[in-house]
C-alpha cells in the first residue's frame, strides 16, 4: 500500500520513470488486438491518463486494489467506451442535416420519403451482425480497400470479398422483408 501511495504521488508529480511505467501499463491494454482500435490508441491513452490524474488528484482512489490493476481496469473501460461510441446509433435529428435543403421547389412528400428511407437504412445497418457493420464501416466510412482489410485481419482478400457479398445479401433480404419491395 505504501508503494502504491508513493507511485500515485510520483505520477502526479510527473516523475518520468513512474509516468513511463503507468503509460506502459495503459498501452498493454489499449494496444491489444482484441479491441481493434489501433487508429485511436493515442486518444484512448490520453483519456486514460486524464482519468487517472483526475481520480488520483482528487484522492478518489481508495487503494482497495493495487494501482496496476486499477490502471488496467480504467484502460479497459475507456476502450469499451470508445467501442460504444463507434457503434452507437445516430440520433434521428442528424439525418435532417444530410438531406437536401429546402428550396422554392420543396416537396414535403419527397422530403418525408427521403427521411423515411434514411431511417430505414440506419435501422437496416444496425440489424446486421457486428461483423457486417465492422466490415462496412471499414470499407465505406474509413475508405479501406479489400487488400488493406485482408492484411489487417490476416485473411485472404477473397475472403473479405465473400464476407462483403454475404453481408450485402443479408441486408437485401432484410430490406425485402421490411419493405416488401423487389430489390436487384
């Protein structure tokens, strides 16, 4: 306990050796392939440091666990928060900003139909399995190629293409079921 108190005091004082040690502990958790958050490593690491400084500085850490375990837990929870933010469903109000602006040729029926279509697509996207959402995010939002994903996930490029095709088929089946409309 005395060592942990000393460690906290040194960390808050900015002792290089202690800060580096805690930084290393954070990185062991954050940089795990398990999370799949490699593009956010530095942001997450900064958030963990901020949370630790806040907790230690306000004496909210009660030494019930050792500091290393606590740092690991804070890092894990921060990674979970980042994952939740990535997969959180968007608010419907944000859809309006993505639709065409109203002008003198404004047709309320077309505008309402566009909103309904957008909501349906969001609902469809979130009804797909996590693997499909992750694949589509990587391809369409992050702009990665099949080759980049195959290297990142350590699978063949053909496998990535097959997975994409299967996800597309699932989405089309759901769309047909929900709208009863034929889709090519």
